[in-house]
């Protein structure tokens, strides 16, 4: 099930974000991401985010920033099981143009977005 995030779920969403971003960007010092934490949290309050749930548990989320840039995060134990692809399809229904910015060294994300374009 995919639905709009409730603001009382922000801490769970941020846990997913920090874990996913640090593990997928090992080539960037973790301190960089920790410095971005509050900025990302504020963006989640200002930008609609959509959560995907399995058995009433949030396993990932996605958002569209600035009307076209997307971000998709799924907990590591659920990656590769179609949750991210479902989120992409959901976002495609809400926007005509979607873009993702991915570090070239983040090969898993590059492959994911190329597969789900």
C-alpha cells in the first residue's frame, strides 16, 4: 500500500533515509549526511512524501522535490523486492516529468533508475 506520509511518521522516515543514504554512499564521509539530516527533515515537512507499507509497516518512501526531482529510499532488507519500482510508478502517475540526480559512484542507484525510467 502506498499513501501520503503522516507528519507523525517523520522520525521513522528519517531513520530509513539516514540508513539508506549512508549505506549507498560509502564513498562520502558519514558526517556529511549527518549535517544534512535537519535540512532533509525540513524538506519532508514542506514536500509531500509517499510511504510504502508492508503489513502496516513502512518499508520505504519517495518524494518529488521542486516538481520533478525524485528521491526513493527503501530499507535494506526490502531492497530488490519491487518496493522502489512501485514507488516510481506511483510518482509517474503524479508528475509528467521526473528526474533523479545520482552520484556516478552509486552504481546500485544508477542501475535502479535506469531500469525504472
